[in-house]
């Protein structure tokens, strides 16, 4: 059974940092392109960024609102995906989902709530 | 970025009746490999998103055949036949042809 379990959410002040983790199981993590998607309270879904598998270069892509502040990384030896969030803003408040969305498959975690507030 | 525009944004439906959601993209979603990477997601209240349809019209594993997708280029439709109570939630179209991937605003389906 595929599982994606996010952790590390919480309350942080504007300008602060937080790191989310996503523990993956049930599939070969090292070959998977992984993504982070967020959802502000009562709002729609927004792609944050993605990381390719090392075999495909291991590169990352980000959306404009988070570029330069957020960093996605992976540790294939631990089957874990990370999202390092720096210089957080109140508008970054959201549930952050770890996901693997391929052509013929789609897996999502339960989400981790990040609240940015003073 | 590709803008995805859904309509309607709210859709009250009667149990057993059909419902359709439209999704339009600001540019063609045909990729260089000839495929069109248009997905539909369902998000039930309090749950994570679940994909229903990929590449316009292909149902994901376990998705009832009451759900169907159609369209091409920039115009797409999700149809729910014989709506059931468990279909209540928000439906999103999402394009994965261009980076960044983008979602529509969401259509809230509720029972009349």
C-alpha cells in the first residue's frame, strides 16, 4: 500500500523558517518525481514545486510565489522528501501536501498545516 | 502561467441526475509528445485530493464509471452521471502539460 506521511507543520512567525518532511512507502521512491502542493484555508489547490528523480537529473522547479524562498530536496536512502521554507509570509499559511502525480498514478499525503502568524 | 477557468463554480445537483463541469485553458494543452495532460481531481470535505481522470478521459483505478472526461485542445468537460451523495465535494481540473502545473478554481458540487 502506498503511503505518504507529512510531518513538521506548525505555527511560525513571519520571516521564520520551517522544514516539512514526507515519508514515502509502498513504491520505489528513488525513481519517482515528487511534488509539493498547498491549499490555503478555504481556497483552491496551488502547485509549489517538484523534484525529479536522480536518474532524470534530480532538478527542481518552483512556482513564482515561492521561488528563492523554498527548497525541495530528497533523501532516497530514507525514502523521504523535504520542503525547506524560509522567509515565510502570512500568505504561505496553508495545508501542504506531498504528492506523486504521474501519468497513470496519483498519490497524496494527508497534508501538514503550516500557519504563519505573529 | 496557463490559466485554468472552470464553470460553474457552484453546482447544486439532484441525486440521480447528471452534472457537468467545464474547464478552459488559456493555451493549448497538447504536449510535444501528442498527449494532452489534463486531469480532474475530487476533494471531499476534510480529505486530500483524489485524481479521477488523467489525459482528458482516462479513469484512475477504482473510479466509478459514472465519471467521464472529454474535450481537446483548450476545452474540457467532466461529467458525473447519476450523482450520488458521496460525490459531494470540490472538483478541480489541472493541467500538467506546461510548468508550472496549474489548477482551476474549483467547482463545489452539492446536493439540492
